């Protein structure tokens, strides 16, 4: 998609603080970090959300999952990290291009949801 910000980053039209890139995915630091370490892994092909993923996307989704711990370790997240894939408007997705957030740091992350 021509106007999708993540597609434009993947094409090199918008600069990013890139961590990794191959033919299928790009990983870069979030411009509004929510933790000491906060980066995203994004497929280069436009997939609107996880709800739009099909069997044809299995390879790139698997690539993202396998790459997450490698890049997390390189970023110093040896004691753990959080992965988040927001899906759709109600799920908190802000950019309508599938992406995986990786967050962590020296301190334990707060709970994602309030506990009863």
C-alpha cells in the first residue's frame, strides 16, 4: 500500500532506527517507546492485521516469532521480554499493518491487564 507508514519504512522511504532487515521482515525501534527497550518486527508485505493472516503468511509469521528472541537477546533482554500483537481497532492496533512489539528492560514490566 502506497500510504501505509510501515510499507514506506520497509521500502526505505521513511527513515527508521533499524535493527534488522531481510527479504521478508524489517525490525526497528519504536519512535514512542513504552519500555527501556521497545522495537517492532514488521513483515515487508502488507498484511492489515493478524485477523487478516492466512496460510500463505505462515512463513513470514514464523520468521517473526523466531527472530523475536534473537533480536531481544541482542538488545540485552536476557531475563525476558514481552511480545505484543495488537489486532484491530478494539485490540488497540494503531497502524493497520501487522506488527509485533518487543518490550523489556532491566525492570519487570507491569501487568498488561488489571487483575481482579
